[in-house]
C-alpha cells in the first residue's frame, strides 16, 4: 500500500466526521451569510468534494470546519461574480469576500444553529415541511432518508424540500431568533417539530437505518445548550429521555406492544431515566409551566414505583388540556380517568369525541378497552376489530388481539 492510501483514508474519515457532527453548524453559518438555502447547500457540497481531493494529498487541516466554510464561501463568490453588476449583489460579494479572507477556526465560527432551527420551524411552513427541513438541514439526513421516514417517493420529498426553501425566500422569513413577544409561540413550534421527529422514530422500530429518536434527543440537547435555563426546553428533553428509556422494554417476548405498567423495569435505561427525572425537577423549579413539562410529568408518573399514578396523571391531563384543548388530549384524559377507577365517566367523555377521532386508531383501541371494563363485551369486540384493522404495526395489532381474545364469549 502506498503512503497516499492511508492519507486518503484518514482524509475521508475526517470529512465524514465533520459532515456528521458539524453540518448543521456549517449550514447555519452559510445561510446567515448567503441568505440562500439552495446555494448554501450546493457550495457546502462542492467544498466537501474539494476536501476529498485536497485533504487526501495534504492531510486534514488543523480546522476542518473552518476550511470547509472558507472554501464554500469562495465558491459562492465565484458563482456571484458573473452577475455582480447590481449594487445589492456587489455589496453581498464584499461581505462574502471579507468573511472568506478571515482565518476561520472552528472556535471562531458563530453557532447560529438556533436561528436555523427556528427558521425551519416557521409557522408559514406546514408541519410536515418543518420536520423534513429540520431533518435535512440541521440533522443532515438525505432526501432519500426523509422520504423513507414519511413513506413518500424521493422526487416528491425533494419537491417538498425545494418548495419549503423557496417559500422562506419568497416570504423573506428572517434568519433570526424572534424577540420575547413571539418567542413562546415559536418555541412551541420548534419543540413540537423535535417531538414529532422523536415519535416518528419511536414508532418506526429497529429496522429504520437512521435512529430518529437519537436525532430528536440531539436537537433537544442542542436547544438546551443554545438556550439555557429555558423550562420548556428542559421539559421537552426530559420527556424524550423518559420515553426513550423504555424503548428496550416496549415489546414483550411474544412480540406484542407493552404499556409501561406491564413492562419489565429491569430493561429500562437507568441513566436516561435518572437524567430525565432530574431535568424535569429542574424545569418545574423554574415555575414557568408549559405543555412539554406537563407531558414529561405524565411520562414520569407512568413510570412511578410500584406502578403508574393514575389519579395524578388524570389531574395532569386536566392541566394539559388548558394548553392544548384537542380531542387527543381529551381522549388521553378519559383513559387516565378509567385507569383511576372512573370508567363510567370516562366512557361518557368518549362519546363527544367520536366524530373527530373516527380516523384515529388509538381512539378505537381506548374505546375497546373501556367498553370491556364496563362489561359491554359485544361492543368492545367490535371496537377491537376496528382498532386492529387500523393498527400501525404488527406489535400493536398483537397487543389488541390479546385484549379481544380475553373477552368472555
């Protein structure tokens, strides 16, 4: 093997590490200067291709991130040079030229990822586009990866991402963290996007090549670092850690989904559970309650020793409904009431939700279980059949089938 071969391998590994760990930070730095998402993505990719060649010959530089940013900016200048007659473009080129001329070490690159995440989650974009754009830009997932997550074709997802970037440009959505008057609403959109990424990964199962739960936890940690002492961010991170700590126990030996009360607690991730509880305590001590803190508290109560604290969970859902008055929260509240012993009241609360939740599989699963508790076995069997037919996984279908088969005949 020639001496060039190990150097090329080392260069490739260094580039892969930078693009994996720092792509979001580099994209944020480029977008803040270029104000053009497509251009930022293209020049970063071109800089990465240049790195394969240059680093393979000379070895990785002392600051790979700074090298990539500097080369990307130079390539952006080259693209603008041909059409830089307008004063606006000339001024932009002057700014880029100054930035490109500066020595850029990783420590000197401003971390503008918070602005990037907030922009990805702007309310002008629909929720699916917010999630997709965050996964692509901040987490670095490929269009193919994101298309698989949403069960879309790659061309369709590519078009969705392009439309989202174009909408940001056309609407002149600012690349900035909003002021105090708008921060609370925008933060909830950001945290909702992160939570959707997590739940998508949680339901995808072990066959998904990219661990979306880990990506979501990474984003939540990043938000906590970029915006410290924010109770709702701490609550959201606590919620993800508490839920993720049960991942290894959520499927029983027979392949059926298990609720927390039926799980083998020895399989729970003790460090993640401890960190989640500590974060929740820290968030609640700030006395700035919000929906993600309440959801984290519900998750903690579900994992209480020796079993779920259902009266407390029901009380927490009452509080959560004030923040999120949705049929799904009302359904979860009814389930908690039933578990706390108020089956008749829980069933009465389900009836007004029937029209809104006909297409929501957990509604039929909850209704089946509550009807069984009330002794209405024939009605329960019908509801179980509907829930099983709509189940999103074989594990959930098997869990529901066991409930149906346990009904008296």
